[in-house]
């Protein structure tokens, strides 16, 4: 199947088609909200504003409501339609992606709350802001791309997400090291630096969730479970699958 | 239903009974391995030993293999048996718990790896060891109890896990504050204290996963979605459910 719309066209029951399309479009709506949470959280880090925090909390409530609603749809669709093979796999994958989206939103919340604490404690320094902005924008793109990879069932794009997340991990590790050095050189900044470290940690986890989503897409399309495999191994095994075909 | 065995006794098809029992017992085996990972990781923190690390890696490989196997079983059981109502919910909950177990094991791995780094950097100080031991033992019990709550379908026990996890969060927050103060007082210890903080963070997340598992158990038994509700609200809504019955 080359994308979701084409995949649905296979069904004889147009009602079932619509249900599956509805489920996927709900998931993408939820994804859009989680992306919004992340985007606003990064803005909070650049310039804290309590109105932004309110918007994030509102998006969080919607994301949580979507999680419950989509899980209910997953349950009722399986019970009523008794899907098999690819349809069942699609539905189960949706229920897994929901969880990662909700978690990514949670991490965005933490990022925003840490901006609030820093602002209240009057600890707004430029220290670490370059790293936060760089890693924040990277993981926001990863999250968006993982959702696009789902919408298009695009394995190459999904692989690219997993690959780029490795880079984010490296950037994150090197930022942590330089922040630790900075702490030792100027212990007065310890409180602030710790805050930056927690923010980076939360952002890095958003990248992990994007990678999980990408892995679900690969599994959905290729049927290869890639959750405990390195990116290199995934590419090699996908290559051997297509060589075989 | 009062426990899993009784729940299975309802089925006419004894083969389906056995499949569901097998699925749950596989999940509990996987849970036992994840617990083992956590227990060994805490031991690593007390006294690092590369043989312990090897055992943790071996347990991790088994946990990962179980995750894939159980997810396959979930898919094939749904496809073949077309379960409805409680059976379907049980199967979907198993697939969610699997994910939390795997994540808890991942966090345990991080704890062990941080013990290895500390040992290699010869940064083994007693600082923070009381907090690590206390929080470590608390979350290990939470994880075990969340699995017991699943095996017995025991809502009270599940509620107790969620309640105790709140205490763990408070202990964790206060430990972080005192460690930050310590850093400021003695900047030479910054590297070591950061290590302790990451360890506590990973342990605290294991508690979160145990709470997720407990929430799945409550949902399974009561049909109330408790994922975005505070412990107090859950208890109140469960009370009103039983008042109604």
C-alpha cells in the first residue's frame, strides 16, 4: 500500500473504510495538537508568557480527551468489524501511536512548566538557550515528520526520522557535557543549568517518541518488528526484504 | 470478575481459555524479568559489578523478545478469536502493559549503566546512596504490586500503587532539592551529584510505569478510564460506580 487512502480503497464495505479513515484522521488531529503543545513549549522557553501556558494546558486537555476517544474507537472497531491482517495491524498501531503522542505532549508540558519556574525564580539567563532552541526545533520536526510518515505510509521518511533522532541524541549528550563543565566553572549558575538540563532531557524524549511512531509505521508497512534494532540493522533487513521480493 | 482464573472460567471454548491464560501468564513472566532488571540495577548502584551488568543485559534481551512475542500473540488472538467486550479489553490492556514493562526495563538499564560510568570514573561516593536505595526499593515494590494487581484483578491494590507513587514523586522532588543544595555547597561533587540525579530520575519513571500498569488494571475491571485523573478523583468515581451497583 502506498498511502492510507489507497489502503482503504481495498475494502468492500465503504462504511468500514470510513471508520478506518476516521480513526486515522482522528489520530492525525491528535498528533497536530501534540505538535502544537511542543511548539508552544519551545516558545515558552524563548520567552515565558502565562497566556502561552494556558494554551498548552488547553491543548493537553484535548490531547488527553483524544487519547481516550481513540482508544474507545479502537475497541469498538475491533469488536464490530472483526478486522484481520493489515486492517487489524493498522488499528493496533494507531492505539500504540496514541500513547506516544500523549507522552510527547506530557514532556512538552514539563518544558513549559520549567520555563514558568525559571521565570518565577527570575532565573532567565541566555545560558543554554541556543541548545534548547536547536534541539527543540529538531524534535518538533521529527514529531511532524513521523506523523507525515504515518499519513503517507512512507518507510523512507520513517527511517529518516529514526536516523535523525540519533543525531539529536548526540547533540543532547554533548550539550549536557558542556553544561556540566559550565556548572563546575561557575557554581552560582547551578540552579539555572539544572533547569536547562531537565528541559533538554524532556525535549530529547519527545524525539524518542517520534522515533517510536516512525518504528510503528515501518512495522505497519513492512511487517518487520524494528523496535529493538539499530537504524543500520533496520535498513539492512528492509533491503533484504525488498531484494527477496 | 475477582481474578484472572475466574474470568477465564466463563468461556465455553476451553482452547480460547487456554490462549487467554497463556497470554496473561506470558505477560507475568515478562513482568518478572522486568522486575529482575530493576532489582539488579539497584544492586549495581550499591556495588557495581560487571557480572551484574551482564545479567541485566540478558534480562533486557528476554524482555524485548517477550514484547515482540506477546504483541504477535495479541494480534493473532484477536484475528482468530474475534473477541468482544471484556476479553477484547483484556487483550488490549495486555498490549499496553507490555509497553510499560519494556520501558521500565529500559530505565533499569540506564540505572545500571550509570553505575558503570560512576565506577569507571572512580566516582563512587556514598552521596545520594540512601536516596537511591530508598526510592529504588519503593519503585521495585510498586512494579511488583502492579503486576500482582493485574494477576488478581485487584482494584484496591492498583489504587494503592497509584497512591504510593505520589509519595515516591514527593521523595524524589525533595531528594533533588537537597542534592542541588549540596552541589552549590561543594562544587567538586557536581559530576557525582548529576549522576545521582539521573539515577533518581530513571527510578522515578519506573514508578510511573508501575502506576500506568495499575491504571490499566482499574480500567480493565471497572471500565473507567483513569489515565488522566488524580488518585482522589479515581477513588471518588469508583465509589460512585459501586454505589450505583
